[in-house]
């Protein structure tokens, strides 16, 4: 296929493919935040019920399990979850805190997080630390568009501390990767 034919085919595909906003099952709601994480569009919408203040859509199926855990169980106690993650990264969890982190269905490995290993019927999701931290940052950014609660500021600081801890460990040679700060839309 010639270069010209490839370009023409790409233009035709773009003309008939839907944008992530058009694909989203939440397109009837108000879009409050969007970002590209790992090549996938993440869209946050203002929920239409008080019990569900935010809805998040990702065009990639592989992220939907993490989003379900985030919105279904982590969001209600996000401050506690982030504090436990920070302690786990610093290897300072006591037995009670380890069990409490387990109740979130989250396990901290040397170079990744295992999400959803307590849920029945589905395989756990292994996510790199920087990926999960970016998704949590996206959630905080979206929530900030709705509210300026003090707990969001505390969550943001704790997430920053986790990123710093992961980066320090990475520089020490344990997992060998660095984090980049990504906020806002791309």
C-alpha cells in the first residue's frame, strides 16, 4: 500500500469513527474533566445522583475494572486508602493496617499494585504503580472540579508523597522506573 493510500485510508477511518466523548455511555451528563493516560481517553462526568457524584469512562476495557473498584469502594474512603498505600510503600504497615488494605482489594508489590484480587469470579488486575497513581490523580482532578473539600487537598498531598516514595525506591534500583506528573488534559 502506498503512502498516499495509507493516508487516504486513515482519513476515511477518522471520518467514520466516533470520538471517546461520542462513545461514552455518560455523554448525556456534564463532562467535567478529561485526560489521556497511557494512550487511552479518560472522561469524568458530573453524576446525576448524590450517591454517585462522578462517573468515569475509559475507552479501553482493561481500565474498567480499576475504575469500578475506584468508584465502587475506594472513593468513599480514599483518604484512608492513600494513607495505607503510603505506609505500604514505606514498608511501615502493621498487621491491622495490612488487613485493612486487603479490605480494599489492593495489594502492594515491589513494582506494581494488584487490584481486585478479593473479588470473586474475575482475575486480579496487575497495574504498574505509575498507571494506578495516574488514575487516582485523574479522579482527584475530576472531583476538584466539583468541590474544593479539604479532604481533596489532603488526598492530593498524600498521593504526591506516594509518588515521591515510589520514585525514591525506583531511583534506588528496586523497580527502575520514574514517574512523571500528569495533571489536566492532554
